[in-house]
């Protein structure tokens, strides 16, 4: 053994120790978790970024980058999102469904959540459990069942926009209930009791105290419903009557089976940005309305978790 | 002045599995500062919530100025509550919080402005109208909660551990403030607390509760000096409890024997025979020199531990009867002359020793309850 070899092995050893120390320093940041988190974020965002990048490609290729242009948004007189009527209709149909879904599912879900949270008796446990069914039922099963319902039972409802809206509302309500009920539990009964104590009837307590306090949850639920509705493929496809009732996901799916153009990337990018804006708006509203509340029992964090549902 | 009189009659509340309040009777005359004191789970908060109307009694009556309100919804009762966590509406500012009740009562705008202003002056928070509750300290939120309840001129104010979330110093200051506020507004305060010191310093009278029942009702001094049950003796302050055998019992004096020593104690109305407990407060035990002449109610002992607590010195003495007894010696500035292993003589003054029947603290017998009823009635003026 020479002194040099000894020296080297000691250096190697200390480098390894230092790396380990850097990763799990009990007094510092949890770097190991930070590394994993960033690795995951990169992994999940890279495909999205690539898709977005090629929506700006100047040529018809979705794999070979040429140069930056808005050709597939509005530049191309035939195949751009703006000029291709099928794409334009798909975009409109998606927004129409998402908007109608929000307007119908949020009020119903809100009332259901209020009822379920205040109902302690026979059947309340079962109802709470059944509420989660749409969240765990495979969408394809739900799509097939809904189609059967509309073709065999409620035959006066034909496939198309109305059936699609009803389908979306059916599974969206659960999300609204889960989000609003979470908020209801975190604010507890004390504000309602205080309102009653000060002479407010149950209805006044609801409108003057409970609804303002639920506003962040309502906005968040609306944002989540919009996002999942715009994102939905399976149910929209089963209940579509073709042509103008095809939504963006259906259009993208059928386009990629033929000869896809970067306009598919463009329409996907538009949907993504629109959804992001709405979810960000919901999140900011929630933050704005809850800014003054003391963080008791991590209610705020629990609630923020609702956004991960989308 | 019959406004704000509360009478509970056989009030009972059963939840799915437990009986929270087990048939209590209480009379609180108008204008009294009355406390419900007890450990958590004793039913004090449930009792308060039934009076406020948030819980529906299983059976029994709640008479407010003579009318039974047990089944009146909370928004139609002339009582207001200060909640433990204040429950200030986070979406409203201080003014709107206090004005909430007045607006529900459809008072004219000018009157609302005037009364809210006065209420804020009363709790010394003038000029805080525009603040959000999140911008207030704990003590300030507490005052806003008080103002919000008092602005409606209730006949009874219910307070559910209102000082529980505050630090010790602020709590002390607010105790005094609350008491003088109560005297100023002159309405009945029903105060729920688990803090015995709080209950003793503020109340005109208090009820000590345990297991959904009232153990004893009386003025702070009665309850502290004259506990009727083991539970009350043990819960209020520190008590030295010793096992003893009753030699003779009577209303003027009792004699008990413990381990070769015979002690004389205060008389008792309760039926005590055989095994019993004797109780003495640490501050009532007198420590004497071990060479002092032996005599009545004197027991030799040995100092086991000396604890300096600032205002006093706690001396734990192992008495010759076997029990460790805690004595409290006031700190008068002279040097502490007790040390471990030092022999002393304990003097347990006759009027500081009480005999209590064993076991009554755990499961209050009917006897103990009957004993307190006439007392509550006799203290009630009118």
C-alpha cells in the first residue's frame, strides 16, 4: 500500500459521505424529496412543452422543428384552428359543455354538500359513500351506461349536446360535493351557531354567513368542473352525435388517427391555456377569500389539495 | 329586576352513547355572575349549549325569566354567547360583526351606528371598526366577541371558556375586566370554565360539575373551604386526602382515627361512618418544631422534599401515619429553614380538617345532590 492509494481511497470515501450528507442533512432542506419532486415535474411537463412547441411550427411536421409561426392558429387559410370549421366547432362545443356543466353541477353539488354535511341519521353514511361512486367508477362504464339510459330509458333525450351536458353533470357533481363538503367541515358549525345566536334564522345564516364563507370552495369547484369537463373524452365521445357535437379531445383523437397536422397541437394548446387560466383564477379567488383565516388544522392546505383532483 | 333569571329543571342530554348532562337542577338569579366549573367532559359546555339553544335537551326544562325555552330555536332566545374561539365572522370587519345582530333585528341605521360605537367603547376598542378580525390580537378578538354579544342587550350572556385561548397574563387582566363589565351592565353572566382559579376569582356563585351532574353549588368561599364531596375537594385547588376511620361523627365535631393517631375534625351534616377520607388544604397545615409539645391534632413527620415556588415554599412532609402531606409556607423573605430529612411536627387545625365519605367523588350519591339544593335556593335573593 502506497501513501497515494491510501490518500485516494480516503478522498473517494469522503466525497461519497459528502453527497449523502447533502442529500439527507437532518437540519437542512429535505433535498432528497426536492430532487424527486423536480425530476417528476420535469418528466411530466416535457411532453406538454414539446406539444406546445410544435403548435408553433411553420411546416406541416409535428416532429421536425422548422421555425416559429402562428400558421396553425390562424395563418393557414385552410387547416388552421381559426379557418378549419371542424376544429372551430370542436372548440366551441368544448367550451359550451364546460360552461353548461359549471352552471348546472355547481349549484346542485353545493346543495347536496350542504344537505349531506348536516344530515346525521339513517342513510347519511350510505349517501356520503354513494357520492364517491362517480369518482371511482371507470368512465367507460359510465359512458356506456349513460348511452344505454338515453337510448333505452329516457328516449326523449337524444345523443348530442343535451345528453353530453347531462353526462358531464352526472360525474361533475361528485367533485363539487367533495370540495364544498371539505370546506364545510373545515369551517365547522361555529359561524352558523354564532349567526343563530345573534338572531339570524337558518335561511339568513345560510345566505349571510355560510355562502360568503363557502365562496372560495364554490369558485374552486367551478374551476375544477370546468377543467375536467373540457378534458373529458370518454363520456363526450359516447354521447356525441358526431359532426358539430364532437369536442376538442374527440377531434384530436380522430385527427391523430389520420394525418395529423400541427393544428391539433394548436387546438390542444388553446384548451390547455384556457383551462389553466380558469383554474388559476379559481385558485387566486380561493386565496383571496381565505387570506384572513387563521390556519387551524391545515384546513387551507387540505382545501388546496382539491385542485389536484383535476 | 327579574330579567335574566335562569332555572334549569331536571335537564338532561343524552348523545348516542353517552349521557352528557344527567338531570341537573340549577337556579341562577338575575344579575349574578355564575360559573359552571368542571373538568372536560363533565357536561358544562353541553349545559351552556342547551341554554343557548344549539343542543336540544333530551328532557327537562330551561326557564328563562319563568318561560320554558327548551324548545325555542336559538335565534329566538334572548341570550347571547361568547364562543370559545370567538367565532367572529371572518368575511366581515369589526363593525359589521357587531352590527350583525342589530341588522337581523332590523334596527334603523343611525341606531346601529350609535349602539355599535357604544359597544366598542365599552370594550375599549373605539376606532377599530374597519379592522378585519384576522388583524386583531387574541385579546382584541375576545373583546369584539363580547361587544357583539352585549350590543343586543341580552338578559343573559353565556360565556364558553372565553379566556381559554389567551396567555396567562392577558387572562388575568381580562378576568378583572370581565367581572367589572358584568357589574357595569348588570345582566346575568353564565360562565363555563375548567380553570378553578378563574371560577373562584370571578363568580358570585359557582356550580362544580362532574360526570354530567352538579356536585356542589355555592359561593367561591363555600365551595373552596367547605367542599361537600371528595371530587370538589380534589378538583378545587390542592387537597391532602387521607384515609381514616370514623370514631364518632356529629354536626359539631367528629373524631377520626388513622394509624394510631386520633384527630378531631369539623362537624359534618353528612352521614359518615367507618372508612372515610379526611381533607386538609396545604396552606392550612402548620409546621412546628419537632420538639414542640405534642398535643391535639399534632402528628410528627419528616420533611421529604422542599419546593420553592416563588410566593411560597411547598414542603412535602411524610407524616408518621404514612401519608405524604403537602404544606404551603408563605414566603416572607426569611431564609427557608426546612430541608430534606428534617423532623417536624404537623399541626392539623380542627377547623381546617374535614371528613368526607369515601367514594362520593366518583359516583355522586343522591344524598350529596339533595344536600346542595336547599343551599342554592337559600342563596338566591327574592
